[in-house]
C-alpha cells in the first residue's frame, strides 16, 4: 500500500500542517480525526489496515488531516468567538489547500467527507456547508450541535452564540436552508450516519435525520448496539460504509 507523508506551512492557520495519504487511486476520502486524534490516528486505530483491501485495489484513497481542535473548539482559555473564528480558519485551510491538493493527486469524481466522533462533526459540517464539493458523507458517532449539553459533553461555547456558531451548527442552519442550488447538491449526496443505541449523541442524530427528511434529503441512519463509540466499532463501520 502506498503511504505518503506531507507537510507544509499554512498561512491560514499560522502553522505547519501535516497529513498522511494512503493509496494510489479511487474515491478520495477526506478523513478528520477525533477530538484528541492526530493525522496518524486512522493508522494507529488500524482502520487503514481494515480498509487495506479497498485501498490496494484502487477503490479508495485516504487523506488523513491533522486536528486543530485544542486550538479552536476545545481551547477554553479563548473567548468562544475566537474559538469559532479559528475553526473557520481551519475550514479555509481544508477548502483552499487540502481539497485542491487532493484533486491534484487524484482526479476521481467522488470525494467523501468522513470522520468519527468530533471528526464526524467536521465531516458533516463541511459537507453540508459546501455540498457541491462532496459526493458522499460517512459520519460515525457524531454530535452535530456543539452547543448542546449531554452527559459529560458540555456546550463548547459556554452559552455564547453568534452567526458564526449558527452557520457551523448543522442542526441549526439546515432547517433554514432554502437555497435550491445547495439543496439540489445535498439531495444528490450519499449520506450515511452511524450511531450507537447507547451513545449520548443518539438523540442528536435522530434530530438531524428528521431535519434531513423534512428537506427531502435522502440519507441512511444506522443504529448499532451498545455505545459503539471507539476504534473497535469504527473499524467495522468503515468496511461497511466507506
């Protein structure tokens, strides 16, 4: 299996950014790590190993990006407005640097947004905001409203709210989305949401599913037994839904 390490300085986020590429051809998969994950997390969790047959056959090519969550969404010493602004700079890095890099390396017409846990939020958020850039979304164990509080998971913005947070919260901006062009692309997208029946984000996934149904956006919502919120389950999900 081809494995490539890439690193460059991004002026958009003001630091060096690293990523790993696995494979040589096939649908391009933009992989966001979990909250505490890095660009090598998918390899460390053995998800890459689990997908080796598809990668080596040229069906999938993974682009595993790094995380800035502890400098943005989880940087609690910053004001919430500053946290979301840095998150937006991260999105701009993905849109204007990573996606063109992916296209340069691989001209396959399918690009998949994918992630687990907080990575699922990143994948869903960017896919729903820019649906013309993605043909598929595969989001596992995600929370799609970072302002909600459930179990030990707190409101990441401490009760603060502004337009930036609104437009980066899928369950907030999707109900008000009436742009025919964006809705057309969302209705063409293959959307797969996976969540454990005991996962604290189960209700949020049901809420997102209801919103998608109300907009005529076809999707799949799969519920797995137990919490299903760790590598053992994500390896199995990846082979089924990617």
